[in-house]
C-alpha cells in the first residue's frame, strides 16, 4: 500500500510542478516545426511522378552535339566528323544516359506537290536523317516504314512551319497553314542514286521541338541507303545524347574543355526547374528542422526545471527503494503524450496544405496524392525520434540525481 501511495504522490507532485506556459511554448514551436517538415515531405512525395524518367514533366532530355565548322573544315568535311575514340570518350561521361548517332542519307531526294494539293505548289531538293525511333520527342502515330505501302512518314522541326507562316507566307501573300492541314497533305518524294530512281508518297507525320533536321524512320533510312546509297557510308557528324539533367554542371564543364564541340537542345529550363524544386524542398526541410531544434531544447529545459524542482523528493524516493527508471516514467509519459498530440496536429496541418496545392498538381496530371503508408510512416518515425531524444535526456537527468545524505 505504501508503495502505491508513494507512486500516486509522485504523479501528483509532477502535476503540481508542471509549467503550463513552458509546455505551451514547446507545443507551439514543435507544432510549427513538425508542420513544415511534414508538409515538405508530403510535397516531395507528391511531385515524385514529375521526375519519372519516362512519363514525368522532367523526362530525360536530349542534347545534339556536333563539331564546329572552321575555315579548315570548309575544305575538308572530315574535320567535322567524330572519330570512334571521340564517340567512346563522350559515351563514357557520367551525365550520358545513352548516346546515338544521326544517320544521313547517301542518296538524292526531291519533294514536290501535285497540282491538286491543299498547299501552294512547290518543288525542292531535300535531305533526310534518322535517329533511333525511341528518341523522338513527340508521339508520332504510324511512325513506321512499310515498303508495300510506299508512304514515307516525315518529321520536320516545328520552327520550319513557324518560319513559313510568320515569315515567308506573310511577305509573299501566301496563306498560312496549320499543323493539322500540313499533316493531311500527301506529296511526292523522288529518291535517286546508285543508278536507280523511285517515287514515293510522303506525308508530314509530326513536328519536333528540338531536332533541327528532317527525319524519316530509321528502318526506311537503312533500306534506302542500301538500295540507293552511293559511295562509302558517311562518317558520323552529329550525336544525340540522352541525359537525366541537362543543367548538370558536368555537361558544361566537359564541353567547355572541348572547345571544338557545339551543343544544342533545351538544356536549361527543365534542368533548372528540377534543380530549383529539389533545392526548395531541401531548404524547407532545413527550415523546419531549425524550428524543431529550439522546440526540443525548450522541452529539455522544461524537463530540467521539473527535475530540479523535484530533486530532493526524487532523491528520497530513491532511498525508499524506487528504481530510477520508474521515477523517469511519468516524465517519459508526458513527453510521449505531448509529442503524439503535436505530431497528430502537425500531420493534419500537412494534409490541409496538401489540399491547397492539389489543384495545381492536378493540372500537371498528378491526381493520386495518397502516397501510401510512406507519409504516415515518416510522421510516426519522426515523432518517435523526437520522443526518444526526450526520453534519453530524461533518463540521463534522473540518473544524475544525488540521494540525500543519511542523518
């Protein structure tokens, strides 16, 4: 009975010496810090699909590399071609996810329209290039070569159509043409070489935003070069590099050291935006942590004051046979209860913040913000970590209590 009465007195003594303002100050600071940390973690989980390699907003980018055309290259085109050792050196760089070569045509190409076409009549010499089909920057339906149909799908830079509509057409009094109209037009493509000639139907199957060339399916290029190609296979003069982060400083450093290379492609905006979002999340997490540190310090200070006020009584309880671990129990329960309440409220605030930015992510195609057990698991682990630090400090202070000298 004495033991239970002393235990009840121990809890009653704790309640009498609790400083409500100190605990409220800790709760407010901890609530702010945890809310910031939980919100930043939830946001980082929710925007993860944007960084998906194949489907995200920051999908792998492509850089086109060629050599600069110098005065000497004017008289010797081999100076602008890549040697096997140069290609191997570039492919071994850490920022290179994959490397492919442009394939050029080794035959003559002439395109012209029929009198009944929907666009103004034209006749022009052309050139074709190809790259592996997986490197196309836009989905192109029916991007395949079928020798039986005899139709060549062609992709042109979107800038070509813009130059015609807003430059040439306006100055010459010609009608402007939409992408949809251009894709419906079928024109003739005359291919000749190796003492052979054949006329195909051609159509614009799509538009490229970063490949500044006239593309045909790689299968057609291989077939046509074998049938109509003249001379030896042309040397590689342009490379296409797939990279996850076009703004990687290693890219700029490598090509700055190689003064003879030109790099084109949209290698600034997506990479910079990706880097900015990652940096923003890291800064927010750091700010939340910096807010949490004083909060934990305030909790430790409150515990120190409680232990100090009860130091004599706690020492007497030790003399009566109470284990120090039992004496630390009420303080540990207080820390656990307070951190659990603060953690639950912080998680609810993070959920409210998630509802605020959800419409913006929905506009980017992200509608599933559940995040699975990861978000709740992170919150629970964080609360347990903070509580564990408090408990370690409590036990340390209780173990340092000196028992009164026996009279």
